[in-house]
C-alpha cells in the first residue's frame, strides 16, 4: 500500500483575496476546510485517510493510503476515478461559497500525487508547487473546444452519433446483443467519446447527455431483431432521476425493455444506495436487467454487487488486459467470477483483444465478453442495415 496526497489548488487565489477582502476570504476558507474534508471522506471511503486537512487559502491537501484492489488494477485507474468523482463536488463548493456566477468561473486543479520520500513540510510544499505547475486538469482543453450554448444544442437536437458493439456469449461464441456507445457529431472535435463526455462533465451537463444517449440508443434498439439484447448506460445520478424512469416507461419501449440491459456506470461513489436500490427494483418491474459497469477499476466492487444484486457484472478493461499476462490477476478474476455466480449473476469481460484473453476468461467460467477481438464498434445505422439485410 502506498501513500498519496490529495490536493485542491485555486489557480487565482490572490486575485480572489483582492476581490473579496481578507475578512470574507478567512470565513470562506473555514467553510471550504470543512467541506473539503467532508467530501474527501466520502470519495476516499474505500481508502485510508491518514492526516487532517492541511490548508492555506488557495491550497487544501490531505494524505491517504490507497487500498489495493484484489483484481490488481493499475493505481492510475483508481486515481482517475477519484479525481473525476471529486471534480463535480469541488465545483459545487466553489459556487456555494463564491456565488454561482463567480464560483463557476474559478479555475482550480485537483490532483493525486505519490507522497514524496522527503516528508519535511517545506519539502512537501516545494514538491507540490513543482508538480502542480506541470499539471493541468483533464477538462481544461474544453474551454476553447466548444461553448456551453453549442454543447447544449448538440444534446437538445440529438446531434450525437450512436455506435453499437456486439456482446458475445463466451461459451457459444455467438452474438447475443449490442451495447450502445455514444460519439459526438461526426467530423467535429467532439466526435470521440472521451471528448464528448469530457465536455459534458466540464459544462455540468453529464446527466443531460447520458439521457439523450440512452434514449437515442433505445430508438435504434427498436430496429434490432427481437433475438438481440440492447445494453444502455446510466450513471447513478441519471438512474435516480424520475424523468429517466418516465422516459423508459413510454409505451413505445414496452416490447424492448425485457431485452434491455441497463449498465450502471461508476462516475461517483454510491452515496444513496437505498434510493438506487428502489429505482433498480422499479426498473426490473419494467423487465429491464441491471449490470454494473467497470467493476474493479473504481468505486464498484463486490460489496456494491451484493447490495444492488445486478444480473450482470462487467469486469473493466484494465483487469481484462492483464488476465493472460499475470497468473495472480487470472486467479483473482476466477475468484470474483465464483463469488458473482453465488449471487446468481453473470460475468462479462470487456475490452478483449487477444485469443489468450478469451482462453483465460473461459478458464474462469466467465459468461459473456466484448471487445476488438470480436468486432470494433460500428455506426448503428450500419449494424442495423447489415442485420436486416441478412
């Protein structure tokens, strides 16, 4: 287990002091101290916090030990999930303390760095200043890529592009369905999924984009032959939104829902498990099956599976990438698969690119798979045309 530093830095702290004054800033700092600690405890709940928050106005930090996953996921995957989860929380804090207009414009850096070997206070501050100077937030590039107004138009006018990737029955090596994968408008800088959803996160429009992507995916699903399942994605935030349930309940989807899989993605820790459980039960009554996406790479683990009881648990790409290279990873996957089957659920390994991975997954009795080894994602229109032609 390794020690890390979790840091928040406001890039224009001195300017904020000049604008608001020392007295106001002192009061705001106390509130941010409390809220930073409170949110860090939620986000790092699976890890071990080993220090109090240390701060001056402009920088907040604490130390923690990152607990190792039994699936031996790359620590960078864990860090990415933690930062992604924390970013929205920090944006909300800044709006609360500085007002929506000012708070939304405050630039900040949120980072996780390995704890330095030299732990003297002055050395740590020098270390952080040096690291932060070289560091940029993943969403900073979206400021000049597209305006919020233009991005809202993309969502509202459904200018997104739906792709489909086959889901494979591993034992029979036959296609059982397709997962909906969403891209941006073709021939634009937002075409890649990473840039599209990164921009949505930057503008605070993730839930709106996810809803548009799911509904457009369902429209394509209506055109699939009845023997195929359709898998769509939803974050916990979208899942608990009443509008999402109402949209899925429309009469036109009634025949499709019994062969629809809803993959719960893991952008945030599950802070409202009871509410999510209630929504899951309501969706199951519509005939929808539930899957947990990217298990092992971030916040989802076996404890989540025991609470939410999905029909399918998807092992993340990073785990699958190591399964044929590291016997310990394969053993961990086999053990996890056995535990999942005790819950009467199935396991899907995604991101398969090599025959050796397929063989390893079969040894572990994994049920389903998907990945480039079988087929790259293709535009939905192309997939539907091909299926109808055949």
